[in-house]
């Protein structure tokens, strides 16, 4: 039963981190995003038509430079669709609707020094 208790605790910790990530995207909260991304994390996509790879800092700066969905008066329409925890690793698939876009995010997380952090964000348009 110890494994189940730890697993349930890890699932909740990952869900809490992802909730903070989604809320930070919605609010345009760069401080909150810096708390959930590992400093060496990568963010990659093809939503502009070609492959783009950025550091977490570059991605967070871009979020901070645009109007947030909250400021645009949009309702919060972002949610995790799947979470899998495997020891000190986790993957999360999330769906985000905001600013006229519909995205899927695939997040890879690691438990670093006892704390879950996003190591990689891969995202794309659901409209393709």
C-alpha cells in the first residue's frame, strides 16, 4: 500500500504544478511560470509553420509580452487531459483554448531535489 499512497501524493503534486502552470498562462503571470519551469527547460512547437525551439526564459518573456487571456476578458478554458507519473518522471497532456487558439500541450516533468518541474513543453495547434 505504500506505493499507492506515494503514487496518489505524486499525482496530486503533479496536478498542482500543472494547475499553477495553466493558471499562470491564463493570467500572463511570468513569476508563476518561472516557478514551474526548470531553468534549463525547452519549449518547442511548429505553430508558426516551421520548427521553433526556445528556452523557458524566451517562452516566458513571450507570454509576458502579449495580452493575457484574463486581461482579454476570456473565461478560463484550460485543463489537463492526462497525467502519468512514473517514479521521478511525469507526463501531462493539456488542452488550452485562449486568444482565438486551441492548443495541445505535452509536458515532461522531473522531480528535482524533491520538487516537480517542467523540463520540456511541446505544443501544437489542435486545429490542424
